[in-house]
């Protein structure tokens, strides 16, 4: 399996807002550019993304509309000038964004899929529902007394109990997620993820196992700069590197 290398350049303004993200291939050719635009109050109002990695150039634009009376933000996502998605967020008292509803549009401008979200009193997501004319499915989320996600259950209208899939989560003493296991409806393991951190609690490795691949595994490792931002990611299949991503971050 061949190795693929790419480089990411991230540019910030003096106030720490991202202005531009550029991604280059191993030949130092730019194939993806994303530009961020802000209003006079430093609110993000537009995102423009250009990609020519598949020989044809695509252009995606996201517009953000703020409603301070209803405390909502609505995102309108256009793919090559066609509206493809609308996302609605509620802004809580802590200025955090809570996604409330997504709508996905077909080429005729009709909604073909809607996603809605419900939260508990701690503003943690507890239900995620997908619905269309043909099907509906749900994710249910459960938390422990520390507020940590410990279980995610997937159910579809086309399945009967037990649910189609269950994902469980485990944490270390410092609250870092260290294990994530997903099981099929018959209780067999579908896949598992293991997370490893360094002494500064920075994520340095994610290892992914699939039982049906026997001893095969996938892995990502991370290296960081002095400001604790990752600057290099290496992807592996077993112990062979398959892709390298390097980020160049400019600080002011």
C-alpha cells in the first residue's frame, strides 16, 4: 500500500480567528483552500471552500444568519451554487452552539432528509432522529454521574430489539476517553477504538480494530508544537504508514 503525504497551512488573524486553511499534496500543489469571513463584530458569516483533488474543481459556500431575538444561527450550505443543506443551532446562555435541526435538499430543492436533536437539562444531546419519506432511525445517548457519555444506542424502524448497534465508552481517571467499542445486535463486536495520551494529556494515538479483518488494524499518531496544536498526523494500516498530514500554523 502506497504512502500519501499532504500538508496543511492554517492562517489566523491577530484575534485568533481562522482566516484561511490551505492543503497541499506531496508535490506542494494546493488542492484545497478554505476562506473564512467575519463581520465587524467578529461573527463568522461566510465560509468558502474550493477543492480540485478529483480533477474537477468544486466550490462550496456556507452562509450564516444570526437571529439574536431567538438566539439561533442558521447555516445555508451551497454545493456549486445549489442549496444542499440547512442547519439550525440554538445559542445557550454560555454562548455555546446546540444543533437543533438539519435539513438536506435534493437537486430539485426539496427536503429529502431531516435530522432533529433533543437535549437533557445539562444541555447534553440525548436523542438524534433521522427521518425521510422512506425511513427513520434514532440514536439515544446515555451519560454517567460525571456527565461522560457512556453509551450510544442506534435503532432503525427496520430493526427490532435488540437495537441494531450499541457503542460503549470508557475513560481514564482524568476523564480522557480511552476505549470505544461498538457491538452488533447479536452482541458480537463490530469494531473498537483505543486512545492513548501523553503526559500532557494530548491525544497521540488512535488505534482502530475490526474483528472481521482478523489481526489487521488502522492507526493514527499525532505530533504537537509548543502550543499543543498537532502539526503532524500519520495514518497506518497495520504498521505501514499510508498517509501523512502536516500542518503549518502561523501565530501572531
